C-alpha cells in the first residue's frame, strides 16, 4: 500500500498552460515537501508546508490537512519547468525522526 | 558556493567489491542523509545523521554502513556490493535536526552499477 500517491504520473503541457500536480496521503502527517528533479538528475527542494499555501514565483503549493491532499500549481508554464516533481511526507506516527516517505513523482514535459 | 558535493559521480563495481561514497556539505548543516533512487520507486532513506557523532537507520539500511566523520562529511560504505544495490545514490543535508521542519539540499547523485 502506497502511503503517498501522486497524480498524474506523466503530464504533457503546452507552454503557457496552468499546471496542477496532485499528492494524496493516507495517514496523518506533520509536514509535506515538494521537490523538483531536473532531467540531469539533480534534486531541489521547492516547498515545505504543514498548512495553507505557499508561493514562490510561478509555483504555488497548497495543502488540505483534513482531506489529506496537496497540490502543486505552475502558472504560465515554460519548457524549463520540465522535470519530475516529487511529493514527500513526514508521518505523524512511529518511524525514526529522519523518515520521509516519498511519492514516485510526476514527470512533466512542457512543449514550446 | 558548492552546497552538497558527492563523489564519485559514476561507479561500476563487481559483486563482492567494496567502496565508499563520499559526501561533503559546506553550509554548516547539522543533519545529513543518504537516499537511494530506483526506477519506479520513490526515494528511500538509507541512513541519516541528525548531528555530528550520531547516525540512525532509515528505511533500507541493510548492506550499508555510514560514518559521520565530522560536521561536513557523511560517507556511505558498501562492504560487499550486490546487484540489488545498483541504484542512484543521493546525499542531502539540512540545517536543523528535524527532517519535518527543514528544507533538504541534495547532491548531484552517484550512479552505481554492480555487475
């Protein structure tokens, strides 16, 4: 059973489109992270949130704790946004202090 | 401003060989982590170190050992490599000791193949 589910798995968009990537989790969490993995493999943390909404440039992340759901939005998408977007959660129960559970990622391709 | 530096970038081993993956950060971070990434799976935590002198197992520690040599460096050792350890390995660091409350900074990764 996957504790973190991302949808869609793959997404192709045209430049300029508004993009939404979803992350659902099945248990209580204390924090949720969004990360971006570039085609070359490098990983960058985008957001860490435990409630509400955060915005950075054209990226917006929201979380609904009651519904156990988070979304990552990209406005005015650009080909340079093409990457794999990964959701990760820190569970409320058990585990070690260091245990983040990662989703499998959403592969985004933005066409010019 | 190097951030998190991993060496080597690529490595091919034969089954049974040993090797150490090196990781260093120059951000004065307290916590450091080793992950592996396999096709079709999310990143999985192998080991982490919440502070200098401490290490703890993550989700998939079997077959690995780690050393937090000092605040800057955190190495991952494969004593007897197996084909199942073929993967991409990422080192990461964060300022604080709680993975839930701190952004992680990742290295570029080490692509390891075990034949």
